[in-house]
C-alpha cells in the first residue's frame, strides 16, 4: 500500500502523471521499430477477429440466451416475463462490454505470449537487461495468463454487477459509476500488462499484485488511459503492444527498486 502523509495527495498526482508518461514511453518504444509494431499487432489482429465473431454470435443469439437465463419466469405473466428477458439481455450485453477490454487483453497475451515476450526482452535489454531471466515460453505463458485472467475477470465481475445496478441511480450513475468502473478495470488491466516481466523473474501472481499495490497511483496513471484508449474501436490493435512495452518499463522499475531495497 502507498503510505499516507501530509504530502500524500501530491505524491498521488505525481505518480499518476509518471504512470501516464510510461504509457507514452511504451508508444515510443514500439513505434521506434517497425518490427515491434508488426510483432505486437499480429496477436491483437487475431484476437480482434475472435472478439468480433463472439460479439456477432452474442447479438444473434441474445434472445435465446436471455430466454434460457429467465427460465424461472415461465410461470409469470407474459408482460413480466418479457420485461425480465429484456433486462437480462441488456445486463448480459453490458457485462460483456464491460469485460471486453480485459478479455481482449488477456486473450491477446495468451495467444501472443512469445511475441510479447520478444518485445519485453528487447525493452528490458534497453533498460539494462534481466540477470538470469527465465524463458516464459508459449505454454507456460498461456497457463499463467489463463490463471491470472480467471482471477482478474472474476474480480471484475464482482465489481461490475453492483456498479451496473448503481448506474440506475440518478446523477451518481452517470458520474461516479463510470469513473469507478474505469479505475477498477484500468487497474486490473495494469496487472495483466505487467505479467511477462514478473514471470521472467519467477515471480508469482500474488507477488506481482502485492508489488503493484505499493505504487497503485502509478499503475492507475499508466493503465487507466490504456483502458480508455482500448474502448475506441480497433484502437487496441496499436494500444496493446504499446501498453505491453510500457508495462514492461513499469514492472522493471518497480522490481529494480524492490531488489535495491532488499
């Protein structure tokens, strides 16, 4: 946790700005090399095709899905049964939309493990390298990514459900709720984007989460803008590779500081 004090607000603002600067640095690192752009975009393109297919199937079959989920209302009147179907259908679409960025990132990182490991290695070599770094490999990266994704999506759902219902509260639902949703999902995205550097050092998901929590404001400054940019259609194709590079710099900075303080 970030320690509190008289200068706490100033440190939060400073760390948030430093995190945003890391995302910009990630863009510079990736776009300084056409090869990195191509390597980083390829898995994102594959994931985009899968996600678009999934969305099309969801919209085509949303009536059947809503009907299945509201089977317990079959004994209700026709009017209330239809209302329940509409509410559930909208809720499914809203929940899926809220999870889309996290799912897109998670699937992209699992599919493109070796591609993003290549970017992470190049970035960390520019930062001085990693002593006795472990090779993540596609299968190990897939398993670690899948485990982390299940945990992060589970946490996201726990927040998404109450936030969805809070969205119906006048004023609060249109102001505070979107901000809270961006902060929560952005932070979870930051945890995902720093996975490879931690895994290369043999660090567990728990260790990653604990260390990132020590500079939560910096993680938010880095990850929230990345999350918001990914909400723009197809922007994730270029944002994810850049955010991966920025996340590598963030992880390298925090892990180096941890080692120096040990």
